[in-house]
């Protein structure tokens, strides 16, 4: 079948690296989501802590101070964690959205990633505990992410951050949110986003066919199991037609003009690789600046699992963060 769009570049579709951390695909119990998350988060945090403790940077990133607060809304108070870099600032600001298929994970599961950005990038990181599906379907979690961007812009100075340097960042489903929030900020004439960092993002749902990268890596042997020939998003979307919404599937948006510069981070052995490459090409074709990094031999979600290329990827993101505008 003909692809939805051209790719930014043609990848090699190689094999996973010998040292790539590849876990079993995660299966969410959607009938008992709260109980399932408690168990999954406990197990994941324990495993990740054990992995990160063996890294030289562990003790350093654990010295990063944090502030837990809330964004008050009419129907939900969004828990937010702010990671404070050293020094008085002003500091660059990164709003980070964790991954987890719109239904899993938490601030604590992803705690090590924003800690690293704060410690080694000297960046103020703001990350929300957005609402999860299936209890809270689209657009509730996305609206929480947008509200966090607005809050970060309004309150950055209180924590030593500069409103003139705010970027958004997310991985997987969080990358979907980062891309969608960038569209929303443009459409709503909201805060200026200086850069969008899209880490192995999901940018199109329910396309009805399998891309080459999905055929190659989507059977579960490379962590993420996915089959786009089937519609599997009823837990997140109220209606199948919602897959056509640009805030669900940014790749399907007809208007991608006037968006923040985009920096893509992809794993080579990832079913989502091709859709990210198509989105990068479409952004570029509509006049946006695009940078792209593919980490050979890595699998989906490698950013939260410490290995050599995890730190290379985070350092590359730090180097690509825009300078503060006075």
C-alpha cells in the first residue's frame, strides 16, 4: 500500500543492538485499570531504579530538588512536579510529557529522565500527572498537557525559569501530546513554544495498514506490539472517527505551518519509526525547521532504560535546546 506521506529519510531497518534492553510488551488490564496501574507502576519503578542505580550519574541526579504542586481546574486538579536546576537562573524551561500508551505510567515511573535534564542540562523541567485512559478519554489528558504548558509559562519565573525559552517534550504517547500541544498553542494563540522535542512519537492512529517499520518491529519482539490494520484505540477514543482529529493524529493535519522547530529522537528498531519520519517530512515541507536523530539498534521506550545511547540521546536533546530570548 502507498505510504501516507514521504519519509524524512530512508532508514536501514537494522537489528537490535546486543546491549539493547528489550522487555516483554506491556498489557494493560483495561477492566481494572486502577489496580493494574498500581501493580505495574510498582514493578516498573523497582526495575528501573535497580537499572539506574548502577549508573554513575544516579547519585548526582538524585540530588535534584523537586517541588510538587497542583494546577487547579474546574473538574480536576493536575498534579505537577517541577525539577529545579542549580543556580539562580534564568533557566531554560522544558515541559515534559511521559509515555505509556495514554493509559499507563506516571511521574514516578519517569522520574529519572527529567532529573537528568535538570542536572546535566541545567533546565527547569515541568511535568504533569495527566489523566489516563480508559477512565479519561481524549481530549482530557491532552487538555491537562496544554494547561501545564500555560501554567509553566505563567509561573516559570517563580522557579527560576525563563518564559522566553519554553519547549515541549514527550516520548511515545507523550510525544503525541507534545506534537498536539504545539498545534493547540498555535491554533489557540497560546504560549509560544520555542521547540518541540518528539521522542519516538505516535503521530497517527488507526491508519488501516502497517508501515514497513511496523511490519519489521511490531510483533512484540522489540517491546512494542502494534498492528495498525486493526482499530485498537477504543480505550482512548470515544469514536473511531476521532483518529482523523489533528490533535489525535498530527500527521493527518492539513495545516502544519507556523509550528515550533522540531527535534525528533527515534529508535531504529521501533514500529513507530516510519510514521515519525513521515511527520518530520510533512513538517519540513510546510516550512518548519526539522532535526532528526535515529539511534541504531535501540528499541521503543529506550529513553527511560539506562544504556549508552540513552545518555547520548538525552545529551543531544540538551544540546539542541534553544537559547533564552531576552
